[in-house]
C-alpha cells in the first residue's frame, strides 16, 4: 500500500467510524426507543390496527437489507477513491521538486481533478440511491398510514374502536412513522461507517512485524558479538516471484570486521542490508547472527543493536537534537553533542542561531544533503551498535568533510561488525573483505590488494572508474 492510501485510512475512515459511534448510533438508538414505545402504545389502543401496520414492516426490512449491501459497497468504493486522491496529493507534495523541475504542475492538477471527479460521481450516485431509499420508505409509510385510516374508519363504523382512541392512534402512528422514516438516513450513515470498518479491517489483517509498539512492553536487551553469516541466501519480492534479486549468496562478517559490498546498481547490495535488518525475510537459505538464525531473535531487541545510515537520509520534521537523539531517545545533551562532534556536524549546527534547537523542516529540507548525512551519522554514533550498516554513508560529503567523517566512521566501526556499501575507493580499500556482486550473485571476495592482483571483476570496476578514487 502507498503512504497516501494509509494516511487516508488513518484519517478519513477513522473519522467516518467516529461519526457512527458518536452520532449515528445515538440517533439510531433514540429512534428505536421511540418506535418500540410507540408500538406498545398503539397495541394498547388497537391490536388489530397495530398488527395491520406491522404487517408492512417485512417489505421495508427486506428493502433495507438489499439497499444496505449495495450502499456499503458503494461507500467502500468512494472511500477507496478518496484514498487514491489523498495519495496523489501526498506524492505530489513529497516530490514537489520533481514536479516543478519538469514543469508538470498542470499534469498533476489534471490528475487530481480527475480523481476528484470520480469521487464526486460515486458520491452523487450514493446520494441518489440514499434519496431513493428514503423516498421509498416515506411513501411506503404513508401507504401504511392510509391503510390504517381506512381500516380504522371501518372499525369505528362497526363500533369496534372509539373515535377518541382512533385519533390518538393516528397521532401515535405519525410519531412512529416519523421515527421509521428517520431511521432510513441513520441506516445509510451506518452503512457508510461499516464500509470504513471493512477497509480498516483489511488493513488490520495485513501481515505485520512482531515488534514492540508500546512503552510498557518489555523486550530482551541483547548483546551481540556480530558474527554474521549468509548461507546460500536467495531472495525475491512477493510481487515479482519470477525475478530473483539474490541467488545463492554466501557471505561472512566476522566479529569486529568490515565487509564492503561493491557492484553496479541493481546488483543486490542494498537488499543484503535490508535482509540483515529483517525488513524482509530470505525466500531460501538462512541468515545467522552469532550462530543463531535471524528469525529466532526478538525483532525489537535485535534492531536495537543495529545502526543504519542510508544513502538517502530522511529526517523528521523536529529539531536537530531530536533527530540525533532518535538513535537513543534517552540520551543526554552531552552525549548528543559528543556524537555530533564525532560526525563532524557540531560546527554547522552551532553556526545556526538556534543551534541544536534548529527545526530541520519537512524531511529535513532546511539542511543540505551533506548536513543531513552527518546528522544521520551522528545518530548512528549515538546508537553505539553491535552491527553497523552504511549504505553510501559518505556519498553526499565533499572531500574535506568526507575525510573527517571517515575518521569518525573508522572509530565507530572499530570492534564492530560493519557492512559497508560504497563507491568511494577510500572507504572500500580499508575493509577487511570486499565482496563483488553482480545480478544478485557474489562474483569474488577478498581484500583490496588480493582482488586487484587477481585481475577479476573488482579490478575491472576500478579500471573503468566505477569508483570515486577520492
């Protein structure tokens, strides 16, 4: 599911459900109480006329059941279309730089208007059907009242019903009929709420990770040596089972050692990093940490011992301090400051008027790419992990900053198992092992010197200037 769709489920659908439980059910309960009380009063005045009136209810109940099924499906389609329109807005705002750079504002406006037109069409269709149902109920009620009037007049002529009782019966019948007519609108609103509940239940039934989601939940405090091994690992995405991303990967990261992954784009480097963090599970083979299969670890406890610095850093919209502290939420100001200094971030942070209280903006847009990268590195340093994953962690830095940050990363990686994805030779050549990937398969593995001497794929990558030699 896309982010905009999930946002719509959390906002629009929950609002619809809230309306059902706060307004619709209360109104529905009021109408039911009036109807039940009114019917009991009608039975007191005339059992015959009351039974005659109630005889018409099965027809309305059948019509309500058929209408309810239809309007629920229609409401669900409308809510799905609302989610689609919200997705368009979310993606457009997220990618606003691309929209502007390609001058596609008009195209995005047309795309959104078309989605809105679909919503309007579905909403109008639902309104027409709800109006038709309400009209049917009202006409049927008037027909029932007319039938009651004729039968009541007949009973009065036969002496079976006193005139004052008959007029009282008609007044009570009008009250009951009004409540039954009001139920039509509440029933429609209830069906819309049920459609929203179905959408949310579909979301709730999706497979989920077994992670800690509450502060009061306990998880084991792990201490890992960092002995990582990939044993004949295969992987493909669920929606592309015919395309293998990884095929027969065998890789070992010894405790405290650094292993670099190199290869062309799409070779599977970032996928290996994702599998190590259990964002996905291998489709075949096994990944072990300290000799234990990865899926046997408590997921929250395991991830607490990992730090990940991605190629594309996305910061939260708070201040710099909270973004660094995300690596360890209970860290002291002194620890946060120390982590920023080690990541070569302290100088630019203190150059801001608000220092660590500087708001970074949506997704960190107020900072440059290099500044965001150093905030992410500071976050990893603060984490003090057992396993470190760097995915192009220094890619956005200039040469001088990269040199200083590399020293900080070298200190951070000391005595920690580290998986490094990089294109800069200065980052790769100091690794204990370098694995060359191509099309999801490891072609060769060894140190920088042995791979160069071997004259294989790694040497060709270097000779073809696939690496930044800075």
